[in-house]
């Protein structure tokens, strides 16, 4: 078939398919175009039916020499069908990069990419012309949209940088690429939750192209608090950066992950001095 | 396994093709336009189609229907990330469904 023939036939075929089945175009499309991930995968090891526990030592691990990384979800050569994503949260990498080393220029598209340095300095350059160094207490976000190139290097030659690399499926595909970074005061998250990511532009935190809210909390031992879901239907994935906490009755330790859905609220208790990242994301 | 990659960004597509073709037993070809995609699909048997960056929903719908009409068992997947650490799992998950 020639190209004009294809286009004409496609329109005719689409119209016939839509009309015959009495379904909308979007419904028809959804039947045949898959999106891998973007649905939670309950684990057999669940403590309850609406939660999933990922202990730190069950994460995928890869040591490339210059890069020592832990993957909460399937990434690169680590593939576990049970560990694909938590709702829109697709990547949670805990990266340790040697001094002066890093990720060379590489592309991305259609992904919301958040970097949170935990120690050290990370230098970022991208094809939008942004050159920046992000440090502890900074949060960086990049909407890859229609496509960007970037590089990330450890700014310091003689000490490691440790950062969380977090990717979310975007709410809207093919948007214009965008970059932002902000510095947050550490004192504003002592025994409270500090919002660092939000889909509301006027809100606290960097803006994200997804119905997602991230909070950091730095809790003293025995501190207790609740987290209320912002959008009905969202789930929350908690990642323990340091210390020990109990969330909805589940005891968690350093670098454990715990996802909860079908709930309006989480109860959080610090069993020691602890630092926690809460990621509220759409589940479908 | 034969994989067709459709995307509008030439450099990103080259990266995706390089990564896919590095996998033993995987062979990937790319198309930047809908018309090119249809021509390539008609000429070769593909198991998986990755629909990547820049392809709007209208094109996606037309292409999906055309490909399914020609080869009902073809897996058609939205690709996210642009040639990243997600590619391998994305293809493996598509083949499971």
C-alpha cells in the first residue's frame, strides 16, 4: 500500500472500528496500545492487601566501579517483573558515584526526573542550556517531554556523591522539556513534613507534570505524625533515607521502601532519629 | 525478536536502536514518520512496536489499528524514557502480555 493509501485506509478503519464497537477512540486505543507498568503489582509478601514492602537488601544492586547503585524497581540489567513500579513511580535509584565520575551525555523523553542529593555535589548540564550544581537540601526536576540530553557528574574529585534518582511517568506526554531546581531549608522539615514536589505551580516545591506530591521529614525519636493524601486514589511510597520508622504498623529501617494505596491517611512514628521521603503518586 | 521503534527525535531514536540491537537476539529498526513506519512494518515481521516520543495520540491510534490489522499478535507499547534503563524491562513486559 502506498503512503496516501495508508492514511486514507487508517482513517476509514479507525472510524469503522470505533463505530462498530460503539467505543470511544480512546477506549479502542487503550485496548491495543499497552503501557508497561503504571499499575501496582501487589507482592505475595504483602503485610496487608493494600501495601507493598521492599526491604533495602532486596533491591537490585549493580557495581560498575565508578557507580554503585541500588534499584528499588527494575532498571538496566536488573529486571524483576514483581518490581516494575508503584503506580506512576517507575524508578527509585540510590546512586553512589565516585569522585569526578558520572553519567555522560545521554537522552531522555517523556519522563519526570527528580534528583535529590543526599551527600556531595552533583553537576548537571543539559541541552536546554542549564548548567547547575545541586547539593544536599536541593531538589532538581526535569520534564524530559519531547526530548532532552543531559549529563550528571560528581563535582568533587575526591569524594563520593550519593543521590536519589526518581522517575515518574508523566501526566501529559510530549510536553516542552523543562528544568527547575530549588533549595529547601533543613530546619523546615524537623519534626514536620516539608513539601518539595507539587503539581500546583503556586504551591511549595518544584512543579511536576503529574498529580504527585513529595515530602521530606526529619524526625526526632518518638515523634509521630500523620500524612493525609492530597488526591483520592493516589498511593504513597515511603522511602527511609536514614533511621527507623513505623508506618501504618510496618516497621521500616534505613533504605527500606513501603508503598500503601486505597487509604486516605498514613500514620508515621519515628523509632529513632529518622529521615523519610514520602512520594504520593497516581496508581492508575 | 524484531522490534520497530517509532519516534520523532532522530538522535533519541538512534540511541534506542543502539541499545536494543546490543541485546543478543534482538533486532530493531526505526521510523521517524507514520508513513515510514507503515512501509517498514509491511516489509518485515515485527514482534514488538515501541511508540516513542513525539508521536501524538492520533498517529498512535492509526498506527496501532493498522499494525494489529496486519499482524494481530504484535505487541504495541508506549515507550517512555528515551533510550534509558527502562528499555529492557519494557520489552520483556510487553512480550509477557
